[in-house]
C-alpha cells in the first residue's frame, strides 16, 4: 500500500497516511481519461442555440407582388432566407450534446485521475489550527504549504463544522476551487496543479472505491483441472422437482372413466327392452294364428 506525507497547516511533517492501491496505485489509463473528459465537457453544453426559420419569423403572409409582368424576380414571401429580416436556412436548433459512459469506465477514469495526481497530493491532518473563517488566514496557510502560486483543488468531506469554516475562508481565493469529496470529477483533477485535502477525506476516498471494487468482483469459477487437483467432484445440477398432476385433473379423469360404463348401459338398455317386447308379442301372434286356422 502506498503512502503520502501528512503535514499540518504550517507545512511540518507529522506522519504518513495510507493510500489505497486500488485507487492511487494503478497506472492511469489515458484513453479512458480522454473519453471521460470529452464526455464531461459535452454534458456541460447547454445546447440551447436557436435561430428562427422562415416559418417562425413574423410577417410574410402576403405575396409581395404578382408573379409576372413586374420585371422583378418572382417572390412568394418577404421572410425568405434571401431577404433581409428573413428566416435563417439550416440555422442552429436546440439539441442534446450529452454522451453516455458505462459506470465501470467512469469509475476507472476517476481512479486514473486520482492516480495521476498522487505526487501533487497535499494531505493535511486537519484544519483545526484555522481560528477564524478569514481569507487572509487561509492564504497564509497556503503560502506555508508552498502551494500559494498554484491552481489548487480543495477536497473536503464537510463532516464537521471546520470544513464549513474552511470553505468560507477559501472560496474567495483566486486559482482555488472547493469541491465535495462526492463531487470529484476528472476535469477538476486534470486541470489543477495541487490537490489539498485532509486525512479523513483520504480515508473516505479509500473506503469508497474499495467498497465499490468488492461489490463488482465476482467469485472465480473453478476449472476442471483445479477440481481434479483438489479432488473435488463436479458440481451436479440440482434435480428439477417432479410436477404432480393437479387433483382437479384426477377428478376429471375419474369422472370420464365412470361416465363410459354409464353410456354403455344406456346404449344397451333400449336393446333389452326391444327383445323383451318381441318375446311377449311372439306367443300372442302364434295364438291368433291358431285361432284363425280353426
């Protein structure tokens, strides 16, 4: 883990502060820095430039003169782009210049900018030695730190009342910009010549990026050779649960089965009745036939 000198407001060394390798120990990616800076400048553009077309300029509803016979060029409106006071052809219109960038790339650009300013980092123990929120006192402190003639970026976490006092004392100094630690950006870090901050703010930066790194990291998948070396078996896929038939479906199937014999019995019932009727009518017919013969 890299470290930086810890000084007081008089510029005397009082110790060291640890800098996270995941932030200040990486090699700056110049390509990502360029894209992030270009995106930030583009997103800052208002895009509100507007020129009126011939349809938006007032007047010009009547044809200025008849089409033929005047000896002049034909004209349909006095608000044509060819006329003074007319509309503008292909003029600027409101548009959005903003560009998108993935979250991981934005994080890498910010870490690269912090790593590029590692040597220009001035870490103060705290600003408790600043008695009053006066610009004159803070200017003296900058002179003692040796950064009074540089473009300074002051990064604060605003976790105490001292930070508010420092912000009021420093905001009127030329070539100095005060930024909240959550508002750190690539443009300010690349434009400044020195970064002034406190020990507590550096710890906040370290914890912020290390926590984000642990969230994005995924557990490495073990290869087949690693599993063989450790004698581990291949992870089996969980068996899919068997889907049982719904009880309502069973009931319907049973009803269908019980309905079939009922249909058969209904189909057989009329046949039996016909046979019985024929059996009853046959002896009567024989008796009649004998009677007629006699």
